[in-house]
C-alpha cells in the first residue's frame, strides 16, 4: 500500500473514531446543554418577574382579596408562572432559595413533567413561592432539533476536513512522486539531476541523499565502462597477433596432425574471444553515446537485410517466416548500423532457439497513442520463468541446453534499445517467445 493511501486510511479511521465518540456522547452533551440553556432561560424569566413585581406589585399574579394564588400558562401551556403564599412552617422546611428540578405539573388536565425553577420571596411581610416552569416535551423537541443539527454539522465538518486533508496530503507528498519519477527516468550514468523544489526539510534531505547515491553509482558505472572499453580494446591487439601466428604455423606444412588440430581449436577459441570483446566494446561505446542518432531509419528495410543475411540458417532449420507490418515503421532519429545489429540479434535468437521446422512471425501495428509496436514471435521452447527477469543481463545465457553464444546478444539489444529510447519487453510461454519493441513512430508513405 502506498504512503498516500496509508495516510488517507489513517485520516479516515481517525475521523471515524472521532465521529463514533462524538455520536455516542452527543445525546448526553446536547441534553446537558439544552437543560442548562433552559435553566438559564428560567432564571432570566425569574428576573423579569421580579422586576415586574417590584414595579407593579403582585396584583396580576395574586388576584382576589384572599390571594389564593394564580397560575399563568402560555397559549400552548408549555410554560407557566405560579405565585402562591406559603406558611412560616413551610418556609422553615424549605431553606433553599432557588431550586431547579423536573417535577410533574398539570397540562390540559394531565400530569406531565416540567422543568421548574422555584424561588422564595417576601412581599408586604408575607412569604411567597414563585414557580416558573417549562414543559420537558418542548425541551425534548429542542433537544431533538439540536441533535439533528449537530449530527449534520458533524458530518459536514468530517467530510470537509477529510477532503481538505486529502488535498493537503496530496500537496505534501507531491515531492515523493517527483522523486520517484526522477529515479525512474534514470537509465544509467548521466548529468546530475536538478535539485528538488520543496520546502519540506525531510524531502530535501532525501533528495540530497539520493543525489549522493546517484553520484556514487555514476562514478562506478563510468569506471566500469572505461575498464571494459580499455580492456576490450587492449586485448584485441594481442589476440590478433596470436591469430596471425597460428595461421603462419598452419601454413608451414610440417606440423604433426595433432598439433594442427590443437592450433585450429585454439583459433576457434580466439575467434569467440574476439567476438566477445568486440561486443563488449560495442556495448561500452553505445553506453558512452559515441554513436550519432541523426537519421530516420526505415525498420522494414533493416528487417529485409537481416532476413537476407540469416537466409541460410533459416533454410537449414526449415523455419518459415511470416511477416505483416502495418504502414512503414520509421525510427525518427536513429543509427542505422546499431538498429540493424538490434534486429539481426533478435532474429538470430528467434532462429537459434526455435524448433526445427518452426516459424517466426514478425508483426507491426500502430497503437492509438501514435506508438508503433514491432513483435517478433518464435515457436521455440519457452524460456524458464526464473530466467525471464535476467535475459537482458550480460553473460546471462538462456536455454542452457545450447552451447552457442556467451550471453551478450540480448544485453547488446537492450543497450541499443535504451540508446534509441525504445521500449523492449519479452514474454515466453508454451506457444513460444515474443519480443516486442515500441517507440514513438515516424511513418513514411
């Protein structure tokens, strides 16, 4: 799982946990806040009643000469105000001046729960009990409304913060994508990469470390290339001298037959060694970009030339070649000799590792993204799956039953393909082996 996906998952889980905690505690929290709000509203109403009594007296609250008390309900009987006189004995029992409690009261002739504020006051030498109540049913309606609003608000906050975090995570991790893209673009020694543009010190440190690592790798590659080039070049001279000496010895005509056989065998070994050194030298020169890529190369013509050179081998093995190319594929900027070597090696391998009497299919097609794909398919035995990831490495021989080659042909093919920016892939199964080349095409009529 990618780091971005893990961070998104962590953020989502944390939001879900937070939402679960809030949803579990939301009823209690909203109920507590609602009751506190109701209690504060009752106290405000008490202050207004006290001001009213102070300015106008108790006549409107205690009508009649005896003052038996009077209950004032609102229109829906959700709220009421009651003022009644109490005895001195009751006053002694109730020492608390202000109390708020949930008590049963009459509403439309039925006992229902009210949130009641009780307050004692004295007026004209007498003690009164003032009650201000609000229906619990109306409070619960407010509580339900607040809970719904709180739930929607919580959902909105969670979604908005999650989307915001997704954007922030994507922005913060953008340097990681840039670093990965830069590393994928590295195909070997080349100029140093430009510094990464980021204000995050961790990514700056990572980029500096990668730059140092690439510098070390670049140095090692350059030393290896220089060594291979120098060694291959220097060894070719003494090998050439040895070959000339062996030829002179064979032309002498006074050697025993056994000595002649040994000389011929030594010559074959020197020839294989010469071919190996020349291939290594060619790979080194291609990697060091000592070849020009300035001309459009018609791949169909190179296929014709390669097949013509391989004609004797194809006939000897009884191989049939099927060819179908859509349009005329052209590599816009290439090196003709190197591309010929690439195709020749691919076709040579297709013939070498094919079954006698088998076939080679060469197909080319244009994809919708304006890329050309050339596929070379042979009907030989499959390459073992464990060898497929290594077939383009140097000195990695495939089909170990064969004694030909030194494992440099496909390595050279891969080097030339990288040099031209061609995508090279290989697949193998019971139906044979397919090597495909893809590039941004240039077409000629």
